C-alpha cells in the first residue's frame, strides 16, 4: 500500500540546511499497525507528513496503492489525501467557530458529498463516538477527550483506508488517553492501516511493528511476535 524509496527532505533555515529525512526507504502493507518512535528532531513527524501527502520530498519516490504520487499537482494531491487518509493530531486542529457536528462534516462538504449521505454518515459518527449530546458544542465547550473524539470522527468521515496519528494522546490525561487509543486500535481491528508517531515507548510497543528514527534515518524496524 505505502512504499517509500530513498526519501530525502531538506529544510533551509537561514544559511543552514536541515536534513529532516535521509534516504528513508520503507514499505507498509494494508492493515498494518505501525508506530514511529525516536527523540525530538529525529524526523518522525516529517516522515508522517510525507506519508500523509502534507509535504513533498526533495528526492525519492513515494507510491501509494501502487500509484506514484511524488509528482502530483496540488489539487490532485488534495483529492488523494482527502479520499485515502485520515489525520489525528495532538492538538486536535478543530475549527474553533464550528460545532462538533460541523467539524466532523467539513471534509465531506469539501469533497462535495451529497447532503443526504453527509447527514447519514454524520449521524453514524456522532453515535459511534458518543457525541450526540455534544453535536452543537464548539471546541472550547468540549473536554480534551471529547475534542479528540471529534477529531477521530472527522478523520473517519471520508472512510479512509489509512489513519495517521501524530502523538494522539500527548495532550490528554492517562485515562482519556487510553480511551482514545482504544478507539484508534478499534479502527485498526476493523481493517484500517494505523500509523502512529509517539514518544511513549509503552504506547509504541502496542503496535504490531515499531520503526525507530534517529537524525532523519530509519535505524530500527521491529515486529511483535
């Protein structure tokens, strides 16, 4: 499903070149549960952004579902990203002025989903994530756990095959974090591909496969028995 070949990502900060990714080659099959671990600045989020088509490599090739997406234009990249990938972030990235229901429905509106189908999916997602009684609340009226459930519901609104989670429990207490992980792992159990960046070794060890990054390089790739 996901194949990266010799991916390089370089940022320019003033006169300095920062090599965020150095020759990363990686294949992730459909249905895998993968954690990406490493110290701050190791390239974890840069790798996730490349996989999620939020950023482009300076060098190398990226194939998604056997299609080379490396050189796609912005509009086509946005379409592929919208249809195939769901994102869950540490800080939720909800639209402050929109209600929970409106945040969940936003990707479907942008994709032009028929209003009747949009309402059907929205009702299912609100029920699935226990948000029926919070549908009309804005993010500042929700707890952290509720905001993250809205973010997960939004990520699933387009029924993506791949879920990318960047420190999904990093802004939550331990109890709420366990609840959020149960939701994400439930998506994987239902057949989704789950790729998660985390600093937490215990959390990372829950994945069936653990990747370790250091200084922009992939230095470890281990699988649970």
